[in-house]
C-alpha cells in the first residue's frame, strides 16, 4: 500500500491559519473577551435587556472564534499523528479517516478565512431581509416565495433565529413581498452579498401553453439597527395606518386592526408588520425595520460621498446578480463572481454557502482594487 502524504496540504492549512490569526489579532481578541466578561458580570446588566443581549452575544461570538482557532490547531496536530499511524500500520481505513479529517479542516479554515473578510462597519450585525416580486406576473410572485423559502432554509441550516415580520400575498400564486429578521452575528455581512435582482428562467406552470418564462425578484438586505444608535424620527415625519392582517388570497386572519403600516414621509419608505399578536408589538417591530432602512440610506449616502471624492470607481454589482435556470438546462449562476452549480433544487433548499463565500471574496477583491 502506498504511503499517504498530506504534508503539503497540512502546511498550506497552517499557513492560512497563521494569516487568519494575524488578521484576528489573538492578543487583542483576548483583551476584548476579558473586557466583555467584566461587563457581563455586572449584576445590574439585565436592567437593560437590549444591551445585555448585545454584550452576551458579542462575548459568545468572540469566545467561539478563539475556541475554533485553538481547536483547528489541535486537530492539525492530531492529523499529522493520524497520517503517521496510517502509514505505520498500512491501514487503508485509517488513511481514509485522515483524508476525511483533512477535508473537514479545509472547510473549517475556509469558513474562518471568509469571516475575517467581514470587517465592514455593519458586517457583524443581524440582518433585515426584504424580498419583492418584479416583472413576470404569477411566475414572479411565485419566484419571490421560492426565494423567501430559500433564505429561511439557509437560516435553518445554520441555526439562525428568524422572525417573519410581514408578508403581502399575491392574488394568484406566491407573494408580492416579505420582510424578515435574521438574528445572528454577521448575518448582515453574509447576506448583504445576496442583495440585488434575481432572475428565474423555467417552463411556466402558470402558462397553459407551457412556454418558457423569465421572471424577476429583488432582494434587499439592511443591517438591524442597534438600540444605542437609533435615528431620531420626528412624529411629524411618519404616518401610521392600522389594518387587519391578511393571509393567502386576501383572507383576513384576525378580527382586530392589529397590523401596522408606517410611512416615512420625507423618503417615502413604507414598512408593514402584521405577524405579532398586538398592534403595539407590530408597531415596535415596524419601527425597528424603519430605523434599519433609514440607517442603510444614511450609510449609502456616506458611501456615495466617499466615491465622489475618490472618483468614478467601476465596481458595480449590476442590477441582475444571479440567474436560476430550470429549463432547458439546470443551473444557478452568480453573474458577478461566475460561481455556478448545476443543482438548483439544493440551492432553493438553502444551500447558499458557496455563493455567499464567493460573493464575500469578490466584494473584498473589488474593494481592494478600488
């Protein structure tokens, strides 16, 4: 039996891991963990639940990062021992185990490397995702619902808590729009690369002639605003309407006017929430989303000013960022990164890591070139 030689692969992983540690700055990370531990130990911390939740979440995330780095270091050491054992015993089963462990470590190191690229101002935040149907009639509203399920499945795979805030159902199939929160560290950094126009090509189930149909849906992703940076919104700048929650086909799902729609008059931004039990809860959730959208507007204005100062930098993502083709062939392709797969079913079931990772790398490369 030929000897198993994984020395070069292990060296490459160690080099990448060393680079990750330099970016993370382990000494600084430990100082931040110690400081957070002091704050979390404050007996009065939970007098302010929002701040307490933010601090405990930050501490958990930073401790997890430190533990992952230490774990990978230890597993690389163990892998070298495992390779030696496999070669000494000439055991094909142990060799297979070593190869499997190498593959797992590659995935872990790659995931950590991607996380180090999420260093934008709001990347560490939770996310508010809104999906809107575009051109294409029933196919477009059906596509919007397919995208919503795709992102909810993605969140489920990663054990990210999700709260659906509002759904506007279409008269025929699918939805006109939907808004939901993904409450997890770096949810915005990851999902922000999904923002843009998505295109579906398929044999339309809504066309009696069975012709191929192209439809579109837009995905918007904004960072969830934190309690400490709430934007001041004068009462005169908003209009609040209440109405009864509705379900598929326009049917009413309750008998009270508990759903809330808030319109920000200066910008025309409209936010609705109907999934909480009371009008007060829906109003609070809608205001939270409005705050997040206005924060994103402010961020974009600041970015526009920076770009104006730097000159016209051609790093546009374009309107159409991804195509989902179900006929005449099977393919999902990101038009910015050129990343593609031939299994649309898996993608629509939430298998988005490859697209998101490629998008994060593409965005970082574009920023570096700019």
